[in-house]
C-alpha cells in the first residue's frame, strides 16, 4: 500500500499526550501522533499493547482519561457527533446480521445515516460491484466465506462515504490470499477516493503495506515511521543463533566479536552488517556450540525486538483484551 499519498501532509487525526487508565492499569501512556489525509496508517503491536484502546477512543466509543484528540479539526470530547459523520468503522468482531442478505445489511446501515430510497440502493450496488460482491448481493451473509464477509463489512462501513476508515484487526480469520485481496481494496480506496485508513494489526505483512506504522508496546508509542525507515534503523542483517547453552554462548560472542547478542525465546539475535560473513565467523569460532544459525534482512518484528527485547507474540499476548 505504500505510495505517494503521504506527500500531502494535511492532518486528519491529531493525538497529543493521550492517556487512558483501566482502574490502576495504564493502557495508554502519553501517545502523540498525527495521521495525514489519504494515508494508510498501521498501529502495530502485541495484544495488550494499547492498540484496541486507541482504536476505541478514535472511533468515539469511549473517552480518554487525559490528552487531546482532534479528528478533521473536531475535538473528540466536545464534538463527537461531528466526528462520527466522517467515520467508517470495521470492528474486529463481525457486526453483520448473518440472517439478512448482503444488500439488506448495507441498506439498514445506510438508514442510520439518513440515506433512503434509490440513492441508497444505487450507492450500495456500486460498492458491491467494486468489491466483487455484485453477484452475492441477495445471498444471506451466513452463506459467505470469511473473506467475503470481511468485504461486506468494508462495504457497509463505506456506504455513507466516510473520509476516515478505522479498521480493528481487519485480517482476523482471513487466509493469506483473502488478506492480500483486502489490502488491495484498501489501496484502491485511498487512490480513487482519497480515504484515510487507520488500522490496528499484529500481522507483519499487513503492517509492511502501510504508508507509516506506529509501534505500540505497553501503552507507549516506541517507534513511528515508514516500514523501510524503521527497518533501516537496525543497520544490518539479523543473525539468529540456536545453541545448547545460549547464555554461555551469549557471553562468548560478546567477548569475541564485541557485539551485543540479545536472548529472545531461547535464541540469540545479533544485528550485524554483512550477516552472511558473520555466520561463517560464528561457526568457525564455536563449531561445537552452534546448533544452527540463520540470517536475513530485518522485519518489523525485528524492529519490535530491538526496541523492547521481546517478540511481537510474547507474554504481552496475555496482557488482557481490554487494551
């Protein structure tokens, strides 16, 4: 999805010093960011990192404990109704009525925004054709595959022509092919209609296709930038070493090569330019202690590990659905 849309830096979403608490637990710890018009922006992080809390606040489902949020210049606390007119929202859990047809779901949603009659029907038909759902307009939602239902969710969210589309874990339950198709539709919305898209995700390839990514960890925004810029901060390849005694090898690698191996889930990870050469050096230096060693270009998960010392799918995955 990366493209030229970020060239126009008109802020659609402005978040300044955003805090939120659930009792004594801090779910958001002073988040500040801006999202530009026409941008596809991803919030990446583990479950419990704060993504869903921020999503709920942006979609006006709940007020924040502290800080300022403006959407299209409207203050979220004082003008929530003005913000809602600009929003299309796709929740993580399905919000379709499975007993109604595809068209009936879109029409009922349009009624909530004051749309009626021929204008609504024509708009719904056009959306379904655009999302390759025209032939399924009169099928009950319960007969559709998960990927097709996700497209219906998107069509429903777009029927009132929102300027800002909020998606909470939009690829949940989709196979890789359906996920790619869904991502392609988002790119078309941005290119053809100038829709701004904000999505939460823990799926790396989904985040890679965003124009910019904000990485959340324990309620803090630990990194913000384009996927390429974030990966470029690591300054080299990522070498992963498996060993019978990783703690002991960690000390030896540090002493021998002057590097700082990080122990994550039983594996040693080293950021190093020309990783293929370093692989040879490790094997030559410690042939009896290395079970396997691999290297590759950095991913966004490597960025997360570099910043937090944890994998994206670590203990935070049990951090609680409320965040």
